[in-house]
């Protein structure tokens, strides 16, 4: 059974034993301490978004001294704090808040998930925001389970992933998914 949980509660839900597994969760060194992961299902990551028609930079270094927004959930805020301390990082409630601040001119850039951020841009601010065509941080996504729990579930998932990769189903799914992704502006 699938149970929706608020985005900011996904890790807590697993840690409290209220769910057997969670998807998608990005694999980070910090998360590996608390969770075991299936085989990687897709790779996404962090990208820079700016007001159009400006051209977004490909690196965080270009944002030194600039006001940059990002949501409090996920690994991007911690990554920026750790690797780009000269950025004036403003942590926001969510994607809508980050993008709204960017459009209103309250921020010079937003750093968001490459794929999810573009979905929000296309829905909320079409034509008003541009995304960098590259990712400054790559994040593999997988199914997560609490550390040293549900090993049999991970084994079955990994067997299933291997089977659909071997028979070509995986490629068909990914090709269909890629067709639906927004184009890079």
C-alpha cells in the first residue's frame, strides 16, 4: 500500500517505522548512516534558476555574494552551506516560496532540484525563469528503508530492477519519462 506523507516528514516516517520504504529519497553520505537503499532508479540533482532572460550560471561559484533561495527540505541547502559559504543563502518553506521570491526580485537565483524545480517553473511561472542546463550536484534517487530493516524488501526490489533492465522495460520507461520532461530554457 502507498501512503502519501508530507515532504518534510518522509525521513521521520521511515525512522518511526510508520512506513516500510520511501521513494524517492536521494542517496547522500548522511542518509546512508540511517537508511539502506535500493539500486539507483534515476539521477537528478541541483540546478541554478534565474529570472529570464538572464542566463543561469553552471556553477555555484558564480553566485558568490548573491542572495540565493532554496527550500529547507532535501540535501541542497546543506550542500550549498558546506561548499559555497560566500553565497547569501536564504532557506525557504518550499519550492513555491523560493520561486515566488525569485520572480519578485527578492533573490538573485534559486537552487532547486533540476527536474522538480522545472516542473514548478512550468506550472507557476512559464517563460519567466531559466534553468541551467547542467547540475552542480548530482543526486541518485532510490527506494530507502530504515537501516538494517527490510533487507528482504530491498532484495526483491533490486531483483525486479535488474529484471526490467535486462529485458528492456527499464529503457522504455525511462524513454517515456524523458519525453515528458520540460525542455531546457
